[in-house]
C-alpha cells in the first residue's frame, strides 16, 4: 500500500499505558488502533447511508394497502391473455 501516514496521538491513563507496554511483543498497538479507527469510519458511513436511504424512502409515494398484490395479479393476468 502506498499512502502517506499522519500521526494521531491518544492520551490514555498510566495504568493502560503500562498494560500496553507489557503486551507490546504480542500486540501491534498501532495496527490495532488503525483498524479500530477504520472500522469505526466504515460503521459511521453505513449509518449515514441508511439515513440517506430513509430520507429518500420518506419522499417516495406510498401505495394503498393491497396495491402490490393487485399489480402482481394484473401483470400475471395480462401474460395469460
């Protein structure tokens, strides 16, 4: 992957920092945090897309109850004739 990296710093309590240090041989914290941020962005993008779709659906014309089955029946009948 060819991309530029920016630095983001995060403050954590001393106890968490000590625990992170103890596990740095087994856990790549930078990668874990990058993945977390990336997943959070994707999650938020999905939420935004759902909100946009909901707004579009709110503007669409609503059919009366039973209209869909009536249209399907009419279509089916027109094919049989």
